[in-house]
C-alpha cells in the first residue's frame, strides 16, 4: 500500500502549506489523490520533492 503521510509530516516540519503546493503548480486533484493515498506520477513526485525540498522517502512510503 502507498502511504503519503511522510509528505504531510515533512511539510509540517519545513513549514510548507497546501496553499504553497497549489501556488507552485500542484492541483487540487493531485492533493486529493495524495490525501486518499492514490497513485501519482513520478513527475508529480519529483515536483513535490522540489517544492518541499526533500527526497522521495520524505514524501511516500510503502506498507505491506
């Protein structure tokens, strides 16, 4: 299972808001997918890492 809770934790630590993600080009549909632990593209993952200033492991984890 894909889990994006590391993203929300990383954003809180770094003081990044959902509004900042929206302003940087992450759309509402993508934010909704992240909240529901649905699939996102690798391009979106790369964009999130750039915006938040982190690596993929700070955004997503896999749970069996």
